[in-house]
C-alpha cells in the first residue's frame, strides 16, 4: 500500500522531471546551433560549447559565434529573440529544479487536511515561485517545448554563414549535401573545349 502523500509526491517529481528534460533538450539544441554556425562537429564542438560551466555562458558563446562568422543581421536578431525567451524560461526551470519541496498533511494556507506538496524550508520561498507552482511549472514546460521547436526551425531556415576563414570542416551530413550540390552543378554546366568555346 502506498504511503500517505506518495501519489502527490510522484506527480510532482514527474512534473519537475518533465521541466528538466525540456530544458536539457534546449541545451542540446543550442549546441546544434553552435555547430551550424561554426561548421564544427562532435567531439570538438561539444568540448568548446561545454567548456562554459553555466548554461547562460553557453548561450552567450552561441551569440558571439553568430557575430564572429558574420551571420546576416535578420538571422542574428531571430536568434537573439530565441535566446531571450530561453533566458526568461530559465527562471521557472531553476525554481522547479532547485526549490526544496516536501509533503505536508495540513495546508496552513487553506486550513485543509490532506497530503500536499509544498516548499519544505521555513524561510520565505523565492518570490518568483507562484502559489500554484504546479500550473507555473506546466507553463514553463510548454514554453520550453515551443522554444525547442523554434530553435529547430531556425537551424533549418538559416543558411550557413560566409565564414571569413574559408571552409572549415562541416558535419558529415552537410559535407555530403555540399558535395552532391557541387556535382549537380557540374552536370548542369555546359562543357567547353578549354579555349572558351563549346566542345563537340
């Protein structure tokens, strides 16, 4: 038989886990953006990206890379907006991941008896933590899912920048695509005899 409050605790744990996983997917998506901008691939891209110990530092690195490679301004602006959304969602994610919770059998706020998940510390909780933190965390999870999808769309819709240092190694898939495009261009180009005239 389940202990009193175990159901409520497991539901809360599942929600915190969902928020955390949604956040981690966005960290991975930012790594993909970094690779898209620089042409670097794993494990080198991972080593550079994760050399910043904070998520905020990693996001700043991506924005710096966008500027360094001379990415077109409209794409930079779109990326900055996505990063700003992620910065804002970070507050809710941090509350979910770092607030210490416990289970009480009496809700002092409502005067009702029954198991309920509440902040465990006696000190006042973070002012950003809403009274209905369950709804707050669900909202954050939804925001993170939307940002993840929008980052994926940004990668699809943003062309490789003209990198000032020439042609760095591209991820294998992109190298194959570029090679195929070059081969197709050769097939479309008319043949010449080497003197500016068309061959037979």
